[in-house]
C-alpha cells in the first residue's frame, strides 16, 4: 500500500517538474511551437517570441508563415503555454535519406514529423503515423528530425527508429534560444 501511495505522489508531481524544467525564452528568441489541437499533433510552426508575461507562464508568439485568416496578410499572433514551445532546431538536411529514418516534412506552413516509408526516384515517401497518411516529398522539403532534451539543454538528432536510444546518449548538436541556424520557409511556397 505504501508503494502505491508513493507512486501516486510521483505522478501528481510530474507536470510540476516538467513545467519547472522548461526552458525560459526572451523577447526576440526564435522558437517552434508544437501543434496541440486536433489534426496538428506532431507538427511544429516557426515564430518569434514577442511578449512574455507572468514569469514566463505564457508567451505571445508571432508566427513566420501562419496568417490571422485566409483573407489577411497579417501574421498570426498567439498566446502559447511554455510546454508547447521549444528552441528552433538546427537546420540539418541530408543529401539522401533511407527507409525508416525519422524526418520532418515541410507542408502547410509547418514541419510535420514522420518516417521515410519508401523511396521512388527523387521522391521520398513519408508516413505520418498520427494521421495514417503517406505522402511524397522532394529532398528540399525534408529535414533531420531532432528532439529537444530540456533536461540537458541540447538538440539530439534522431535518424533511425532502431537507434533512438544510442543517439539519445550523445548530444551532438546543441542550440540555445536565438542561436539557431534554421530559417523559416517563405510564404510563397
């Protein structure tokens, strides 16, 4: 019975630990915001922190390529919970990808996480497990998938599903807010 009680306390504390460990951003920092609404899971949208309030309880982000609505030319500004904000990852594109590699594919003004399922000519087919969809992409629209390790403050490139544990052991590429080399895609794509 004691063991169950200790576990319940641990599960209750997890959100607070995660909240406290999240990186703090400043005005002007380049970030990516994780999609959290239905249909946007496993997607990331680039933007800039334009306001921080209440001791970084939330951020006002101006997105690079998302607009207020279809008829507007004004960039979307949105209040975002810090849990969904990460530094912009380093832009790493390979000359080629192999089947089963984890990648981010650029589409609909954001980066979407998936796995290379097959290659046909110059087309890389990416399977999106969350949406159960496979689509073809050109090399220019893919990047190496990275995971932000908040506990150690660095980016870990994740290339092949079976090597995820080995890759996570080393932090080969790190970044801090505002220091990213990544560039947002232009609006005219």
